C-alpha cells in the first residue's frame, strides 16, 4: 500500500500518485496531493527546525 501515496517529482515539479518516478527524482511519501505540492516548503520548515535543534545541542553544557 506504500506505493499508493503522494510523491513530489523534483524534476518536473509535479505531484505523483504512487512511485512513478525513480527514487532519485522524488520526495515523499506525503498523505495528500497538497502536501506533495508543498514538498519544498515542508523541507525548508524541517531544515529550519533541525538547524535550531543543532544550535541548541551545540550550546548545551556551556
């Protein structure tokens, strides 16, 4: 059932239902088509969160 989820094709910039593109060209899976369309936004938000967690970790104990 994992193949019937939404993915974002980084080459075409389009959402895809299922694992259509090669894995090197897609991000996901996502629950909805809209989530797949928002893939870059989700990536940026997650990266910002992880960067902040890294900064806090590096300051810990100082």
